[in-house]
């Protein structure tokens, strides 16, 4: 079967969870005798080329990249529905002639892709890895930084999130500055929605922004009906979409990992617990919570090693890296092939995210290598962890509670050894791909 895998960005420039999932899927599908091709995009503003459509190969997988510098977003609507890309995808799909399309992320491609595959009669499957279909910022986090259930009736909460994102950029227009204030963002958005038909708001750029945000949920809800099946890695993610009106055939397929499970742990210094963090260094990931909590532990009782890009949010990283001097060690990124070695030098992985994580791959890698975890109490992670046996939960956003949970590993004799002995995750990528292939076959038969 020829399978076109659509992902928003890809290796070698982008290498996080969804990209890794897509690469793993493609390589294992090849091993099963299928013909996968990855169709990705270059973000506007990234280095591109003269050609709109570019081809290359990554680790034996053929890749087609659409350079969005040639088709940049002109308005908010273009971030989720961009008719200008339709002919590009018609051309690619006519050339590739896939039996099945599998979308692992729609960013850059937008829901216009779903219209194209529908008119061409191609069966389409999706893997939902975040909340793009529901939420403007993909994270189900409102303008005040609190967890969100989804768009409200007037979509004013979506307008507030957009306004805050613009306000936090340098040189934001004056009308957006009020959105930088957490207390006023929601109120300002609600007022703007009510006044959108009144001069001077009517006909303004801001009125069009409001319109695009207000129709986004229904536009995606309608176009997502083109999916023949949806795969979700967690029950929580599946239920979130159902609560927001999506009535699609959904299948729970846990991710898998092929990390070296036999490497074991290096010898740790006596009386010292080695905490680690691996991932993006950004506010929604809660890296600052971890650094602050670590600083409260008894001096000399623990170490903290942080692995992640230094340039994702430079101001944020600079604040963290200068807070506690040499007590926190920052290592930058490393190849995926080094994950087992890195985890062999970590006793406990901490995932302090403020947003709804959904089965992050670093969590599975930690469990698979016998590394206990401390995770924020959001369902996309807690359903993967047996509290008290393979890890601990802390109250999302609470530095005090995270400190308490970290201190348990420091102060409770035998806790680390007990959890290390109980922690495992046997599921492999091959297991995941076999389950995914079964979904494909169900879709093709019907």
C-alpha cells in the first residue's frame, strides 16, 4: 500500500515528538512492505529555496516539502484553512497516487488538504497529537495560562488567546496591548466580540480577525468529517475531541518506543538523586517550575540536568540559566540515538508541563528504561503512570507541590530503588505500527 504521511514539519530541521512519530511510522511501514512518503512543509520565515515543492530523503524515507515562504499566511483563516494551497496538494497527490493519506499534523497544510483528498476520493486517517482541531493555540490553555475546555459560545476566549499572542510580540499594535494583562484579556475579548459590528470596529483588520477566529471551530468540525478514522494516543485526547462535538470513528493506539532497555543505570554518587528534564525549554513546558523547585531542595542532595534547545525562547532561557549558576546544568539537544545513554545518567525524569501533554515520547522512553517520573497531574500523562509505583504526580503549576514530590525521592529511604525496580514500558514501535496498520485495513475495507 502506498501511504502519504502529512506532517507539519520534519527532520532534519525539526525533530520533536510528532516528527519522530511520523519518522518511526514511515520506517516501520517500509519494513512491512508498504511504500510511505512523508509530505511536510517549510514554515514561512525559515530558510527555503527557489522551488515551491522540494524533494529529499531522510534515513531512507522519501520526503516532499512544500515551502510555505511561497504561500505565506495572509490572514488568521490561513492558519487553519488556506484555499491557496489546494492546487499544490492536488499536484502532489496526482503524482504520488497514494492508496491512503495519514495526517499526523495539519499545521501548514491546513484543513484545505481534507477538501482535496475528499474530492480525489482518497481514504484519510489522522493521528491527533494535540488540540489543533479545537484550539487556536493547540494547547487548550486560556489567555490567563489556565487549562481550557475549548471554545466558548461566542469564541471570545479564542479571541483573548490570539490577542495575548500578538501582544507578547515586539511592536504590537496599540489595540492589542490590553491583552497582555491576564485579568483584562478575557473581558477585552468579550467586549470586542460584542462590538464587532459597530463602527469603527466593523470593517477593521481586528473585525476580520474576530470573524476568522469565530468560524474556526465550526469550519474544522465540518472538514474533519472527511477523516475515515482517527487515532489517539490517550483516552483523554479522544474524550476532549468528543466533548467538543467531534463524532468520528476513533481508535486508541498507544505510542511505542524502541529505546535500548538493557543499558541500565550508571553508578550514582551516594546520597545524591539525579533529576533530569528533556524537551523544549519554554513556559508552557514548565521548565521554570522545575528549576525553582530544585533550588529549594537541600543543598548537595540532588543534581539537575536539563537537555533542550537554548534558542526556542532566548529571553526565557537566559532567565533560567542565570538563576542558579552552576547548580543546574544545561546541555543543549542531542541525537535521538543518544536517549538511552542520557537516561542511564538520570534517576528521575521530571515533566512539569503547564499544558495538556499527550503521551510525550520522553515519558515513554523514561518508563522503558526503568526511570521513574514526576509529572504534572494532567490526564494526558497520568494515564500512562502508576502513581506510587512508576512515578509521582504534582499539582499542575505548583512549585510547592513539585518541591514536595522531588523531596520525597531525596528523603525517603528506598523510594527511588523501589520505583526503579517497578518502572517499565514494554510496548515497541513495531507494536504501535501493527495496531496502526490494522486501522488502515479497516478503513480500506469500508
